[in-house]
């Protein structure tokens, strides 16, 4: 019955799995299983020396296609499964740090232009999906979207290392009236993908400047290590 519905949806709506393109209204079980095989491990980025960084797979192939489908084709049906990968990265960080207590998930803020274009804040939505997964696994995780972009920043894609740093320098700040995570509920900075680490480092800088207490950073996926 499900197959029939998927085939009908494909004929009527052109619906397809965003991972492999086979007819269906959502991510197929094969792609979901493949995504969950991404290696959860610590990553290294020069701007994040001194802060633990964990990711749940390489940013290539399936994870890259699914994130693109979410961001550019508004495939909101993949938010939960991608949020599950972000939760796995956070769990790796928690296991390493042996922190038993509650945590605050702090999304790297999206630019206002990106939110307008996509109709939704993708980073915050992913963090929210990850929070639900962590809560279901017994981790006391709270979504603390305390950061904002203080000024316009250019799209990071296509910028080199030094340009990214300059583009983001002092770009992040706390939302007025909000406090950074404290030692009783330390923060984990979260984002979809880490490339150079410049965005995470700027978020880290803004939280540290506000006296925040951080456990580390976590992303759904990571490009190849650059050290
Ligand atoms: Zn598929």
C-alpha cells in the first residue's frame, strides 16, 4: 500500500527520495540507514583549538545532498533525520567530556537574508530537532538561541580562509536581554556543517566575551580536516 502511494505521489507530484531519487514522499529507508552510518568522531580546526569539536560524518555524498535538499529545495521532511545526526555528534562530545548534567544547545545564528530566502531558520530548526532526539535519549538539553548576527555578513561559500575570518570578525553577539550559558548548564555550539571553523569560532568568541561556559561544539557533518 505504501509503495502504491509512493508510486502515485511520484506520478502526480513528482515526489522522490531526496537522497537517491527513487519514487517516494520522503527519505527512503535505505538512505536513512546509510546516513546513520556516518562516523561520529572528534574533528580538528585551527580556529577551534582549545574547544572540542565533534561531527557525525563527512560532508559529501548523501549528507551533502540531504542538506542541500533541506536548504535549497525546502525538503523539511529531512529535518528530523539530519537533527538526529547532529544529536549523535552532541552525544559524542558528551561522552568524551563525561559531563553528566544538563546542556544548552546554542545554534550559530543564520543571516537574516538566509532566513528570508528560505522562509525558515535552518540552523535553529536543526538544533531543535537535535534537542528532541537528545531529550528522548534522556539528555537534559535545552535550545538556547541566544546569539544573533550583529551586522550583515556575506555568504561564506566561495570565500577563502582569511576572507572568512574578516567577514565574520565580531559579527556575532548576544540577543539583547539574553545571558550566555552558565556552568550549571554549559553550552554546546551547534551548526549544520563545519568547514574552516570560522563560524563556530566567532560564536565561541561571542559567548566567551559574555562570560559563557562552553563544553564544546558539534555539527551534523564536517569537510575534511585541514590541520
Ligand atoms: Zn533514498
